[in-house]
């Protein structure tokens, strides 16, 4: 089975999900030091419909939450829907009481 890797390419302001070295999904962001705006989730067309956007969003939110010094602003429609489907993660959202 191919190895999955998740990384944060800070220079490109995007999270990346790869399988066996092949890029399958990205999640672009803007970080102002207080809030990380998740601006665009994209999955390579050949890999769409397999849950990769959800996986990269989960990883990104977990990383931001673990750092504990930033909140998330879901600018991308997909990320907003992901949060609607995962209300237990709302504590990391910008404006949420923490």
C-alpha cells in the first residue's frame, strides 16, 4: 500500500496530501499570525470523490488546533461545510469562545 504524507508548505501557504509521493490534494491558506484563513481546497481531478479533501482538512484543522495559538476562518465553501459536518471542532473557529 502506498504511503500517505501530509505536510505544511509554509512557503507556498498550503497544506499538501500525497500518496506514494503523488500530490492528491491541497488546502491553501493565509495566516495573519492570529487567524488561519483556509481559502481553497483542491483535489487533483483523477482523485476526486475519495475523501481526500476531508482528510487534508482534518489534518490541517488538527495541526492548527494543536498549536493552540491561532483560530480558523473557513473561507473555502468546502471547509465551511466540513465544519458544519463536524460541530465538535467548532472551538477552533475564529470568534469561538476558547
